[in-house]
C-alpha cells in the first residue's frame, strides 16, 4: 500500500513540520480516553479476507484498554496498566502476560502508550487522502512482529489503522462512533476469569 519512500525520518527527531507526525503527536498528548466500535479484517498475501470481526474498544492512557470482539465469536483482550488478559470464549482459555511483554513495539503501544513510544518507530511517509491525515511508521526493532503500520486521522479521531506483518498479511481496522476523552469506569479494565476457564499465566515468568 505504501509507495516508494522519499525519505525516512526518526520519529524522535523529525520535529513538527511533518503533518502526519504532528497529528499522531496530538493524538498521543490530547487523547487520554477513547471509546469506539471497530471492524477488523485480516487479508492474506493473496488479498483474500481470512478474518472479519467486529466489536467495541475502550482505551485509557497509559496502558489500559479493552477490546471486546462480539462477531463472529466472543473474544476479549484487557489490559489494566500492568497485566494483559487474552480470553478466547470458544476455547474457554485465558492467557495472562505482563503488559510490556504483551504489546512491546506494537500498534497497541501507539494507542495506549506515552508520547515517548514514538522513540520506537521511524516515520516512513505522511499524506492526505479521502479527507484524512495519514502517517506511516516502521518499527526500529529488527525483530518486531510487523513491518509497517499506517494510521488515518480525522482531527484527533483515529479512524483507520493498517498493519503489515512480516509474512505478507495485513490487518485492517476501521473505527466508528469514535468518542474522544469520555469518562470511563476504571472497572472496565478489570478482567474476571470465567469459571471453568483454563488459565495460562505467563505473567510471572
């Protein structure tokens, strides 16, 4: 999706002349909470849709989020600032991890991290299309699980997030009914393990 890069700028040193980087910085500093519906599609290297899901997102910076997947099956990803819970309802399985290990240099860190998270990425490109301001980033870490991420903003509202992994697969997220800085209940970021669920706790490793 990205064209040949004209230049590659360090996100930490590019300053504010880049409109895409400026919009991302405004998002990181101006958005402390967010509520939205989302649709997530995963497209393979042959451009075939291999997953199409939808649900609800809650986010509170720093380090708290909740993804409730409602279609086609129930799945929950919750972070309370310290730990991360991944619950697959059909498998009746919960995986617990330390938050930093669970999100690392990922787009989740961009959504919920502090502004210094930009130090982990390089800005590849910035452009405008369809009334949105876009910015493309690449992780600095050579062993990151993904190769590139693109974010599309309407003002402070993040409405698109596109992720390329290193196997040629894309994850496309569309956000709708976006609310910026709503009052959120802190209990939303608690996860109570369902009775009978198998628990794999990697948070103490």
